[in-house]
C-alpha cells in the first residue's frame, strides 16, 4: 500500500487544483441540490469560483512551503468567496492556514490539526450555525482525521482516505438533521461540495489524475428514504429572501465580532469573517441600502448585490 509521510505546499496546491477541476465536473449537479439557507441554485458554482480564486492565489505564493501556500490559498478564498458556501469554504482554508503557519511541510497529524481548526473557524464565522450543512460535514471530517492520525503511522494518505469516507457518510446523513433537506429530497449542497473536493484531492494523491478525466463525481444519496414534496411557494404576505448582499470591507482596526453583532438583526444568513484589515460579509437582507450605508462608514468596500425572489434569480 502506498504511504505518504509528508506533503509540501506545492503538493497541497496541486492536490486542490485537481480537486477544483473535479468539483467543476459536478458544479451544476450541486447547484441543483441547493435548497438551504435559500433555494437559489448556485452553491456548486459559488464553491467553484471560490476555489478558483484560492488556487490562483496559491500559484502566486512566494515559495513552496506549506505555510506560504496555505496562507495564499486562504487569502485567495477570502477575496474570491461567493455566496454562503464560498464564505464558509474560505474559513475552512483560513483554519488550515493557521495550523500550517511556519511549516515547510506537513504530516498526517498536522493535517488532522488543520482540519480541526478549520471546523472551529468555520463555525465561528456564522451568527447562527446550523447542523446538517457543510459545517457538520467539516466537523465530522475533522474528528475522523484526528482518530486516523492517532492510529496510523504518520500516513497522510490514510488520513485523507478517512476524511473522504467520513464526508460521504456525513453528507448522506444531512437530511436527518435538517428538515428543509428532508422535505426537498436532497442532501446538503455545501456538504456535497466539500466531499467532492476531498475526493478529488484523494484521487490526485493516489495518482489517478488521468482516470479523473474520464469520470465524474458521485452525488451522494440520502441515508434515509425521502419522498420529495412539491416546492413550497411563498404566500403573498410572506417575506421574500431579499437581496443577497456581499462585501469585502477593507480598513484599519476592523472587528469581525462587533460587526457581526451590529448586522445580526439586519437580515438572515449572516456571515462575517476576516481580520482587522479585511472582512468578508454575506447577508440576505430586505434593506441592502441600510447595510451598505453602515458598512461604508467603517472603511472601503466593494459591493455585489443580487435580488432573489422566493429563491429564483430575478432581474433588477
């Protein structure tokens, strides 16, 4: 059996460059699963665009150390994060980079610790974490990685194999945790996207890149029998999902925690992540003008808003 004792930053970059190509093959299938937190059908696309930005930045890393490449990937993911799933994915990379800081290479234990921190960081970025989503999948993957790292003889490949197996089972179980998925008859789209990335990385490490060209990622079936119901239509007096509003806020002395508290009552699906110099904000709000006015008082921001009518894209 092939064993991998340690990996470099270049290995990390190439693994997930291959994984991004693997994700691209099923992005539209993942979009079709997207019913939570809003059924806007763009989760797979958003994760793909986020990963492309991450990999592009990785190729600009100053060297091939695990520290430099993981830091670049985290930066690229944050700057290019799209949608709810993309912002969460950027925080997964941020957690990985925190553990790999100052490391030239990384071992199975380093990888397990990095995934553990990735889970912690991803949960922290959300104002209202929900189980049965990508958050559950990354948490269970991290626990599996820790267990495998402790039992294996420093074999990175065996840890990644364990994460893929756990991710598959975790994704299949998401409908049992989240009623919206169970009612729609699908597994969580973000969790499926994370599974696909891990599977793509595993294929690369196994030397299966050529085979990947002629195959397509599997969409995981639910662990429980599901009878799909017709989509629920909004009644006339129900609130629409509003504007999906995203910012990259740049300034000095910015505090993500304080900003999250300030914006918490201004909309739904709020995610505020970053550091004192750059913060990524994602929120669904009925009054984007109010959010924009407040955020621009704190620093320089780039803004992208998309109107969603009952989860269906509508032209402005």
